[in-house]
C-alpha cells in the first residue's frame, strides 16, 4: 500500500472503532503527522486529506465500507468488526490485502504487499 493510503485507512478505522474525533493521524514509522478532517454519517464516510488536498470517501453497508481515494484514483474495501476492534480490506491501487487492530488511540496495520506491520495513532 502507498504510505498515504495506509495512513488514511488507519485514520478511518481508528475513528470508526473508537468513536473518537481527530483532525490528524500520526504515522509512527515515518514520524509524519497527516492533517485530516472527516464527516461520518449513518450511510457515508468522507475524509479530506489536507496534505494531499483530496477526498477519500464512500458508502457504508453494515460493517463494509466501499471507499474511493480521489487523490490516487482507486477503490478501497474496508470491513470493520466492532466487537473485536479489528478491520481488514483490500486496496485496489496496490492490489493487496491489509488487516489491523485498534486499541485506544493506537492503530496497527499489517500490509500484505509490504509483509510488515505499521503503527499509527489518532
């Protein structure tokens, strides 16, 4: 996954699983903090990445989110398990799966393309 896409996926998963509001996501690997704003409703999620100047958003159907990254021009599927604070999905831009966990403000993603874990916080 692209580092920017991975950070936004971590941000969205963190918001959805913690219920917290945040205007940034910190990538612990790079030390970079991305500035974002978000709007969540019962049927949609919309995030604006201020660093890239683009939207990432889409529709919610139960625990499945069909997102589109307008900066990188590709779809992302995201599935959330609220009971276990875990998520998984597929990044069509990188053609790879990812999975992760959320605990408090901390998000950990395993990127199957990279074969590695990445940590974020909101």
